[in-house]
C-alpha cells in the first residue's frame, strides 16, 4: 500500500484522506503528506536502499506512491561532484556540486514529476497538466509521453525558446499565456477547478513536492551517510528548499544518518527576491513582487512556500542572498570554466551566492558545502551567447597563426 497515510494541514493539523487537493478547506493552509514512519523504519535500512534501483525510486518508501508500477524515466541518482577547482578559487576545501543538469529532461523537475505523474495515474487521471516557469513543462510533457497520458502545459509566452521547443517536442498541448508566471498560475487554478486534470503543482502539489526530498536523501547517501554542513539552494516557490531540509531530517529520524547540523542557504535573483527581502527585514510574511530577471526558472513573484522556506532558514541558522543578473552570468561562466559543468541561470544564481558567502566568511573553508545545480545551461544559452566568441579563420595555417596572435 505504500507508507503515506494521509494529507495533513500544515497550519491547523486537520487530516484528509489522500486525494488530489492541496489547500485545507478549514483554514486554507497548505496540505502535506504524512507517513507511517514506524513502518518505514522497519524496512528502510542502508542496505535496503543500496539494493534498490540506481535512481530516485530507491527511496520509494519515503515517497507518497502506492504499490505497483511507477512512471520511471530514471530521474535522480545524479552525480555529486567534488569541486576542487571552484573551491580553490573561493577558498573552500570541501566543496561539492550536486549536478542535476543530467536528469532525463535536464532539470531537477524530473524528481517532482516522477512522483506526481505516478500518483496521478494511480488516482485514475488520464491527463497531466502544470503551470510552469519552463523546466516543469518539459518534464510533465515527457512523463506524460512515457506514461501514455495526455498533457497540457501552461507557460509564460516570453519563455526561452529552447524551453518551449523542449516541452513541445514530447507532444503536449502547450498553452503560452500572455502574462508572467503568477498570472499563469492563477489561470491554472481556475482551469483545475473546471477540468478533471492532475495539475502536478496545483491539485496534486502535496505529492509532487515530496519528490524534491530525494535531493536531500541522495546527497546524504553519496556523502557516505551524513548531512553536509552547508547547502546552497535556489528558490522560486521555495518548495525545493523546504524539502531538502525535510529529506535530511527524515533520514535522521529513521536512523539512516546520525545528525543534521546543516545550515540551509537560500539564493534568489535580485529581480525576483521576495523571500530574501523578507529574511533581510526579519519578517515572516513575503510581499509579492513583479519579477524582472534573466533567471526565468526562478521568476515566481508570489512564492507559495516562501513562509516555510523562511522557517527552514531560522531552524537551520541559514542565510539569504540575492544576486544581480550580471552575477548570474558570471556564476554560469565560473562553474563552467572551473568544473566543466554548464548550468542554467538558476545555477548562475547559486554559484554567485556561494561566492558571496565564501568571501564574506559566512561559509568556512573546512566546512562540507554542497551547491545544488538544478538545471542545464543548454536551455538558457541566450543569456551567455554574447559573452563567448570563436576564433574565425580561413582554412590556412597562416590565417590560424594570425588569429592566434591577435587573440
Ligand atoms: C523550479 C526550479 C527551481 C526552484 O524550485 P522551487 O521548488 O519552486 O523553489 C530551481 N531551479 C530550477 C532550474 C527550477 O526549474
Ligand atoms: Zn487547516
């Protein structure tokens, strides 16, 4: 049957049977999945996990799916790479990159969609849908294709062309909305009320969000069953950040790791940084903003989990940083030139955030630090294409030598 027992309101605690809803009808608080942790503790040992598949389904007892087949595109178990070159530049001796660029549709969204699409099919839906800042659209469309489901993906019309093509290719209906993400999301909430579709990040959001916990589990397992001292996480809605923290703490609670002394550091692009602003002002409610940034995958002006992300920063003694669009570009290039990893704008955001934290001394040289690189740079080439230039030569040695001299 799986170990997910019910849904529970994060505010008033009211419990609901598992079903496609995300808001408490009593107090409008967000719902979260609750598990039978005693049952999980009995079966989920380190050895049990290591016998599992080499993807996120090795943690299926802690994911809200029923028994039976899952929609499996082999998301997860992405490389955790030691970043000695980047570390040397920043004065950090124990730095790692969690490289989620190499998921099936090239972003971490495959983790959440693997779970949401499986739950949706188990609940009897034949159509997957989403409101997307770009990466989610591609992942939903691909998983629907794999599962033989229909798909409707809603995106802001001004999205990067590669992300539109990269979603459309899987054959969904792509709906380009003349508006920003927050307007797309509002429209989708209305559509969800009128059509019997599984909107992965709306009506099945409590299940969807659980998929991000695997970014905590994997890092802990790949570090040899321990939680790092610092994690650097990009924030759009704030869901990923809260679930990385939840993942470490669940591992501790069921006895898979000893302790969690991790500080969770959030980074947002300055042009869309409502959660960072709230943190700096020392308040817990997040004032919505109108996004204006090249980091489109993070351009959510009214973040659904902003409040809970702030709570994680408090509980973990973390920090919040906003970086400029220029720093985003510098961050993309720095990661590529030091570690050979081409991340998207969200990667530029966290790498620049890391640089600031290292230079200010907020992160100490010997601490074990993990940076989450959540999406692939091939999808946001337009932000860096003017900063790179090939040597153009005639097919002669003389021309090549001349070009080399003038370089
Ligand atoms: C969606 C997304 C995020 C942030 O996710 P939230 O859970 O909404 O905070 C980070 N990086 C990339 C590349 C994304 O596509
Ligand atoms: Zn409630």
